[in-house]
């Protein structure tokens, strides 16, 4: 035992010397060329309106929309750089989400300041307002943003373990409703709420907690639907891949210094590691609601006994399908079926736009597709354990998944799937680079995080991180920019194409513990990566709108649902381009003369598109897109 310890000490000293000589730096990326990716054929679409569920122009829940597609209609900034970090003392594992004006919202994990909900100005990072935690909030999931069809304004829905509230964007409370659960943060485990989702068939906001409780309230009034149901799954068994105690203690020391301990006396690092590995909880991630059918899909633990052992614990995961129905305050929530599988899952179920595909990952190396009734359609072994949630595009049957190291593009061929590419994450001068975040699909690429560091005793040790934009066609990095802090949340995009991350270090906690001279101290908060060379954002948004319109023209008469979504997306991209032109002029990326030329053509595209003259709109967009040729 002493010999092993000495070997580890000597190895750590040797690695420290090596790292000191080879501190990784970010590679330089020139302005990216236009992407060759384009939509082909009829997009996947459901029957929905956008009067309450917003259009996919920014993150409105933890994974973008109520279906958890991680897919946005707009373009991400093709070039960007870290601009500011706000609220550095707060550890934020989930969020942020955005209202229609770009203001953002998040709920920190056990903050030292007694707050439950924080709103920031999305442009400056300045605090707008907070909601108190009243000493009982242990941190909650991402805030749900819906549109109010009467006022046309955004409404904010926030759920803790003990209460649900609705607010307007100014922070005025519209209603507050108790959940029926009681929390003692010093004694009660798994009191985390994963945030709210929306069930359009009953006009309800719905939430789930880590211990498997589900509750629902009327969206407008907050009146409880009279439900407080517990999923039938047993708690998970401890993971056999849990790091050694000495590694956990090293990470705990760093998160304790930066953020303090949780109310129950545990440290954030160990708690997050156990959550990521699924230990001790019934639910470890968010859930999906298909707006087409109202089906609720939750990935959780399987019932006790499904793994062959009646021991009040579960080694299996399960995907549940539930229905919520009722009226006049007489509502029922029914588990209509579930599918269990070996190894569990920490992924949020992702639902396709038409509701016919539900995608999860298991505890092994598989991405698994089910139909709406949980019949398995296919599974694809990617050779690495899949982490986080899977992103589903409405275009070209594309699916994007990530492991701890890589990003994968998958083609869904109905009853089978194939790997198209594994991304080239050549972001750093180091040879040891790895994926750090969920993928977010945008009109001009896939937004991801890329970290670098080294492998120490089988553990990834992160020293630096940043954000990148992958080309959807090739898997190559179009652009990358270094950041300051790691996130275990998602690659969030605001309504104008800027990138935001919720700072929540885990892997970098080990980097700081073992190599304090090579990586800075841990911080929390929200990181904002602002667009630079905003003229290229005009280009990418306009070219994406043009490619989509070219694809739409041949079939739009015969496929109204898909055509409607394409029409709305083209409009959203044109609006983004117009706004970005003004920003580009202010940043001296375009001249006033160029602004007049581009805005004239973009306005022509908007007017002719509205009039149904797609050919004229296509011509105007072609002129804008070719401006950079």
C-alpha cells in the first residue's frame, strides 16, 4: 500500500513537471468559410402552434425546448470570445434560459447568498433581480420560459422542492403554490428539483424531483392539479466507476474553497460526481413532454426487482411514458408503460419534432431509439459511454451524441442507425483534448465545449476549456475560443446568437487540486461569449435562410406542418441577420453603405416571403449570402 502511494506521488510530481513545461494554449482559428451543410428534403415536424411554447430561437428550458431537442432555428455566432463572467460565487449546474429580450435566468446550487432565482441582463451581465430562497432552497433546475398569448410577453416558471412560482420578466410574482413536499436541507436527500416543463393538452406546468416526485399546476392560476405522484423506480446502487476516495477528497477541497459546503455538510464535487454517476437518486436529469401527444417521458431508475434482486435498489434504468389528463381540477397522472435496460441512464429523453422518436443513452455505450409507445427501434454502440443528452435535428435525420471525450454525428435510418463522423476536436496545442458539454444544434453548426489537460490515474484532469463551433457536414471545428471555467450544464445560446455557459467545475477541480500552478482557481457564475466579426453572423444567418428556402420551394404546398416550421425558421433567421447588421456597423465590421444594401435586400426577403412570393425572397437572400463571396 505504501509502495503504491509512493508511485502515485512520484507520478504526480513527474506529471507536474511535464505540465509546467507544456501548458496548453488555444490554437488560432481564421475567420471560417461558409458551411456546405444544408437541409435536404422535408423536415420532421409536428402539429403545434407557438402561441405558448416559444419558437426555437433561444434556450427556453435546460435543453432548449419542451422536447429536449437541443436544436435551435437561429445561427450561432461563427466567431466569438469570452466577454464577461457574472455572479462568480454561485455554482450553477443547470441553465441559463432566456426571455424574448435576451434577459437570462438561473437557480444556483446551495448558494451562500440566500437566493432561489437570479435574473441577469444578457448583454451586460448585471443583476436585474433575485427571488429569496427563504433558507430552504437547495438549488433548482433550469427556469422554464413560456409566452403569454394575451400579453405577448414572456412568463417565468420556477420550481423548488417545496414550491412552484410564476413571475413576469420584471420579477413580479404572479402566483406561488406549495408542492406538498417538505425539505430539511440538513437531513433530506435528493431534494433537487429539475425544473419545469409544459403540458399543452391540460395547460399545465409540470416538475419532477431527484427522489421521483411529480407535480403539476395550472399555468395561468397556479392551482394545483392535485397530483403528487412518486415514480415506481428504486434508488440506484453506487456506481462501480466511482473515483477513489483520495481523488474525491482532492476535488472536494477545491470546491469547498470556492463555494463552501452544501447545507447537508457534503461537498459539491463528490455530490456532483455521484449525481453524474446516478448514485442514490431515482432521477438524475430533466424530462421531456411531447407537445403533439402530451406524452411525458422520464428517464429514471427501474422498479425494484427488474434487475433480478429485491433489495430496495435498482441496477437498471428505465424510460417511462406517462399521461396527464383531466379537467375541472379532477386530474390523473398515469404510468402507461416503461422500458427497463441494463446500466441505467443519466440522459434526458430527447423527443423528435413529430413525437415519433424518443432517444436516450444507457449506462454502457449505446444510443437507443424508441417509438412513442416505447418499442425499441434501434440501438447503436459507439464504443464509448455516452453522457448527457442526445440532440435531435428536424433536418436530414441527424442526431448528435457525446461521450466524455468525443462528439458523434448519427444518421437515423428508421429501423437502424449509423455513425457518420466523430468530430475533430483540434482546439488546443495539446494532444489531449476532449468534449466537455452537450451539443447544441444551430443553423450554422454544432456548439460544443472542448477541454484539455491530461489523464491522471485513469481520470481526466482538465486544465483549460473553451467553446467551439463544429461544421455539421464534416465534423471539423469552424471556430474555437478559450474560456475561463468549466460547465456541466449545456451549451446555451441566447436569442441573438451569443453563447452562454453556467459555470460548474468538476473535472477542473481535479486540475486545480493537482496542478495549482497550471490552472486558475475555481469560479462559478455565468460566462458570456460575445459575437465578434458580426458581419459573418449576418452571412451565416442569411445563407442558412437561403439554403432552407431553396429546399422548401419544391414541396411546401403538400406538407403544411413542415412548411410552416420552415417558413417560421426562415423568418427568424432574417430577423437575426437584420439585427446583426446593425451590430456589425457599430463594431466597424460593416460600413453604413453596406448596411443599406444588406438591409434593403433582407427587408425585400421579409416582404416577399410574407406575400408568399418565395422566388423573390430567395433571390433577395441569394444577394445577401453572396455578398461575402
